[in-house]
């Protein structure tokens, strides 16, 4: 038989840009196959631009220049074989390369006020979305700016363009085949802004005036070429051109002035686009004789209770004639008005100002006087207090190093003795290394406290440190010490030192103190964080961390403090360790609510009670039921470890009075009792009811067994007694059999079975985990069978 033909190499999908060539090829196993090509299910015979080619085992379909029409699913079939593939034609947005180069390499330049249009023609599969961005923000149409996009171009139009339109623009063209981004620049040129003011008068005399200004903030996009300076005499309308100066110069001196006349000046900047608006000066006077400049602030030489002595220096600018004296003024600190100290100028550069009020602070200023008049006043002096001079403070006491590490030292000291240190205003700390004679101040402002940490020290170096007290008179005598910086401690990862003393579960009585100490180690000191239930700990808790122990302290525990606590250590290197523990807040339970007594089953009493309010917060709460048989008899426990609010007592003797009480208990103790008010009694049956009724023959009195009260599920703590009870009826009296997990318990000595007047009980004296399971009671007589099942769950006693 002839071998079947099969495909050695299948057709593969092709993605191709529009206008580029494309080729589909497959290889078959036999040369004599003449195949047929299909496109989108239709046979291809002749299609523009498509060539079919067969070379030996290879069959090809070749497209020289792909167009949209060529996209689709192609199939080659020949004999037994068939193979398929698709051609996907990609047609992303494109812009002509010459246009693109012109747009991106050279900025578009426009004059202010012109209408600017930037048009970008494009090709690509529609729809093409065009987005214009300026400085990374998308442009939206407004009063001046408009973006138009058609199927062949996108255009940005800006009417009356301004300098603020300058910047980097981005055009983003996007269709389903791709994205094209074009970056371009727009430059708007304009006349400059006015020069930056104010115009300063650098010098003014009888014969000339020199003014100064700053270049404009914005030169309009073209460099400033020159400045034009004009002058107007106060009271006249005409501006006179004084001259033009090059852009490198921003000062101008004119000698076209008359003595004691007042003028305005204005300056304009010029660039290739035009002349700016003018910057105008205030009034400028051509003064005849220049008065002196301002001296430096006066210095305080000394003080007494009613006088202060000051001194000062001559001003740097003396004016056009020599200084003949000084005017001295004073004012109280905090007031505005300056008052003269003397009647006329003072020739000396020192003065004792008398008649001051003791205890007040004063400021002083001086002004120089020459032939032209009084010059500018100096800035005020430092405030000075009118009082007798104080003594320098004494030496600080007990200077010592309290702690240090590889880069710092912490100093502590005590105030100078009272007779020397009552007016101390602060302290200064200085240091020098062992191989340098120069002392360096450590603090710029006086220190208020008596401790200071000197930082930035080198390990294994020795330093000398000194501290002085300061008051109004100056620094006191220095106290000095030597400190050696030990090498930095090795890095120790943070670690919690959890041992037997750290409990993972704490039970604390409400109102008592919560105090948890957790030791740790780590160098450098790790950051300690406490969390409660995953959140930052509340303000009720105080956290103290020092000397490798962190403590959680709550003064009086509340029930809301119950929860999961986490301590977390972390150092600067990212190392982290945590420890989690539980705290349960508990208290002696509240008493149960009122008791009710009911006879649900004949000859039994069911005791029910309202739950203790403590059930809301106490998980391990249970109840104990006690009874006594006279008003003053002893109380006996009849039910313990009861986790419900119900208990049935079966061993009632008719004719007796029974009193019951219920107590709520937990790990901390027992509540007060809740008691019955009236006694419970089952009356003895009267004699006539003992007479047996006469049996009538022919009437069948047999009744099949039935469960009157079913077994209930029990949850009991390990080691305690369990009593499971139900009530059964039927005639003749049914036989009772107990089963655990289908095993007959009749002959098992670990279980006690009782049947009192139809109330059937199974008693297990000390339960353990193997007693857990499903229990069944079965009642049978000659008329039938009934049963009841319940599950016993054993809780571990912790």
C-alpha cells in the first residue's frame, strides 16, 4: 500500500507591518503533492500581489507588499493533508520622516501675539486618537488653544500666543496597532519685561546722581541688547533721554542735575523684538552737602542701678565734611518712642547715661552730625538692665560622664553653689581632642538643663570636656574632665530572652495590677513596640523600657484588657523578633438570677435559673446546685460542673420539703448563692389510691415503651461525675439497657444504672477522655422497643 502524505512543518501565524513583504510556508513528506491555497474559506486562484511557489517538499505563499486586504486565515490543502495559519496586518500611526525630523530637531518659533498652527499629517489604521501634552499635562480646548484631529492630520492652534505658551510639547498618536510619540518645542519671543526694581540711588551729590537696577526677570526669549535711561524734573511733563548703555551694565551716573533739585528716573530694556515698559524711581534729590551714614549699634560698657555707660564707633561714610559730634537717644525696651539723652551733639564716642530707673531695660542709638546735618541713626543696641553689676557665676559641681558609646558622651553636672549660682542663666559646653590645643564650643545657645550629649566623636580617641555656668556678667570658671571613647559595641541582633518566668497565658483578677516584665538583648538598642490584638497599645497601659527589660504596666485591670499582646523588637538593620502572649481578666462571678422549680417528669424536680451576668466575659464559668431537706439543715451538693442553666434532681422522697440553691464558680472562686423562696414537696399518695383497680378481662392494658423525656448532650470536665438521665413509660414496665458506641454497658463496673419510677440514669463517677462518645438508652417490653441517643463531650481540666 502507498504511504500516506503528512505535514513535516505546519504553517505558522505571521504579523507584518502594512507595506512590508510576507511569506507563509509549509513542508510536506511527498514531492508529488499539488496543493491548493484558501483564504478565509475561499479558494485562491489569482489575487493581486500574491505568488504561489513550490520547491520540492516546500510550498510557499508570498506577498510582496502587504495591504489590509491580505489580512485573514489561510489554509493549504493537498491530498490527505491540511494546515492553517493567519496573517495579521499591523498598521500603526506613522508620520513622514522629513516632517518628523523638521518638527523634532528645530523648535517652532513664534512672536508674541501671533496665531500659531502646528499641523502633523499622519497615516495608519483608523481610528487614530491624537493627544497633545504640554509639560506632561494634556491640553484641553479653551479660549486661546484648540486641538483638531481628522482622519489624516492633527493640528494645535494657539491664537495670540504668549510667553507662557513656551515649553516642551508631546503629541501621542495611538491606534490598535501601536503608539507614536513626537516631542517638539515651541518658543515664543517678545519684548523684555521691565528691568527689576526698585531703582536704588547709589550716590547723590550737588553735581551728579548714580542710580542702579537689576536686569528684567524675563528677557522675552531674546537677549537684552541695551538699556535706555530717561529723567524728568519734578513738576514738569517732559522726559529727557540721558543715554543708552550696554546690557552688561546696570548702573548709570548723570551730571545733568542742579543742586537741591528733585528728579524722577526711568529705565527700559531693549531686545531684538522691541523695548520694554519702563521701571520708574521715586523722587531723587541732588543734595548740596552729603550727611553722614549710620554708625554700628552702640556697645554696653557697664551698668549701675541708675546709669548705663555706652560707647560707639564713627560711621564708615562720613559725608562731604568732617563729623562734629553725635546725637544720642534712648528708649525703654518694648516702647517705640526714642528720647534725646543730651541737649546737643556729644563730641566723645562714649557717654554715661544717667537718671535711669532701676530694674528697667533700655536700648540706645546714635547718629553722626556734620555740616550737612544729622545722618542716619544706628540700629539699636542690645537691651541693658539698669542695676548694679553681678558677680560671675561659680564653678559647676559634680561634672561627670553618665554614659558613652562609640560616637558620643553624655555629661551631667549640678548648679554652682547657691551664693555663686543664684542668677545662672544657662551653661556652655566646650571640647578639644587630646592632640589639639583649641577648644570648640558644642552649643550655639545656652543650655537650660544640667545634662548634655556631645556627639560626632571618634572611637578609641581621648577628649577633654569642660562646662561653664553663664549669667549676665558672662561665663564662670570652667569645670573640666577627660573622657576616652571606647570602640563601638559589636552589633548584637535583637533577641527576646524568654524563660520559665515569662508566661504565655495570664489570668488576672479585675482591679489588680497587670505587670509583665520581658528581658531582651540587642546592640545598638532595638526599638521596642507593644501591640494589643494587632493594634498600638492604649494610653491606659504604661510601657517602661530600660537596661534590657521592657515592662507593661496597667494599674487596675478591666475586662477590656483581655486579649492577645505582642512585643516586637527591631533594630536599624531590619532585624526583627516578636513574642505573643494572652491575658485574660476575670473576677469572682456574680450570683445567678432567680430560681424556678418544675416537675417535668413525675417524682423529679427540674431546677432552672437565670444566668449569672458574668457569663458575658467568663468562658470557664460553671454552676453548682445544692439542696437541703429542712429550713435549717445542712446544704449538700447534688450537681457540680454544670455548664447549662438547668439541673434535674431525681432522688425525691414524697412528703419531704426540699430547698435548693445555685452558685456560679470559676477559677477564682464562687459567687453568692441564689436560693428558692418556697420549699418543694411531693405529697404522699393517699391510702385509697393504693387500692389496685380490678382487672377486667378481655381488655388489653399493655403499652409499648415510649421516651417521655429524651437524653440530652452533656459537656463534662475530666475527673468530675457525669449523670445522664431520661424518663421512660410503658406497660408492663420496660427493661432498660444502656449502650456506649453500640457496646452494652450492663456488665461494665465503671457505669452505674438506676431506674426510679421510670426515671433512668447512667452515672460515671470520674470521667476521662475515653468516656467521650455516643450513649444510647433502650427500653423494651413485649409490646415493642424505644430508644434515645445523646453525645458526651469531655473537656480537659486546665
